[in-house]
C-alpha cells in the first residue's frame, strides 16, 4: 500500500495513479496523477489534479491509501500538530522541573541553558501552530457564510418558483453536508488548540543566571541600605489566550 504518515507503502506505487483523493472530512480533492520518491525509493509526494488546478501533497499528509477507499489526506494543520508534539501543560511542567533541578544543583548552568533553549523552541512552535489554527477557523467561518449566502439565493428563487422544489432540496442537502464537514474540522482544531495553548497567556519564564547573588537588599550610595519604595500597583490585566473558548456553530438554514 502507498506510504502513509506511519511509513507504510503500496506494493505497486503506480497503482495510486488515477485514484480519487479526499481529505479526512470527506471533501473531494481531485485524483492522483503521479508521485515522487526519495533516494531510498519511499514515497515523497503525490500530485493531485482537480480540473485546471494542481496540488502536491507530502507523504506525511497521507493518512490512508487503499484500493477500496482511494487516497485520504489530512489538512496541513493536522500534520503540523503531529510534528510539534508535547502538550502545553507538559511543556510548562518540564520548564518548572528544569529550574528546580538547576536550583538544587542537579545540573550545571550549561546543561540548563541547552535544555531550556530546546523547550522554549517548542513553545515558540506552539505559538506559531496556534496562529495557524485560528486562521483556519476564520477560513471555515467564511466558508460557512459563503455557503449560507448561496443557499439563501437558491431558496429565494425556489419560493418565487424560478427553481423547482427538487432542485432546492438537492442544493440544501449538499450545503448541509459541506457545513457538516466544516464543523467536524472545527471540532478537531479546537481540541488541538486546547492542548497547545493555555487558558490565559503566561509570561516567559526567566532564565536563572549563575551570577545571581540571591535575595540581597538593594544597596544605596556609600553602602547605606536604601529603603524600598512602596507603590501601589494595578493588578495585571488578564489576557485571553488563543485557546480560550471560541465557538463557531454552523447555522442551519
């Protein structure tokens, strides 16, 4: 079978040519017109044709390939989320544990800096993925609005008896099916957002420095301890994160 995201492949890769290609939500993407392989002979990409449009999909976006069901691909955001790994809560726990290990003298400052840099790189990737997911949610909402507007025009022309009742029903059924696909994708996106974002934005954890002198009082001029200034501070504003509850229901016409 054709190479999918887990490394399986067709016994005869050429048999993929001509097969229908859908995404995991059931949307028709076209048909496979060819494929490329890497230096080891494993599938690298497939080429998909839909009318005059052409799209190339990498192998890690193929979730299923069979003679019965054709080729099924996953959205780019889902493939990206699999590459990122590590939920936001686990990432924060590891950052906290790393700091405790440094303070307890279990690791050196150099080891801390290297491991902290790697964990912070994952956090940045989480933020990039979150922006990508929110952008896709907006796109799905725009898609639903476009479908609703078209269906409203069709229904209007049905009421005015310019279109038959049968034609209106067919259109309505197709529109409901398309919006159902959008809703299933929307649910999956929100689940990923919940994993990679916090309910509120948290500040970046400062990197402990090996030359910190502890909790010494500030020293003023001539070695005299300066009195700390007492100033009332306003509580910090709570900033909602990207993973805050944002619902996108699909309105039925």
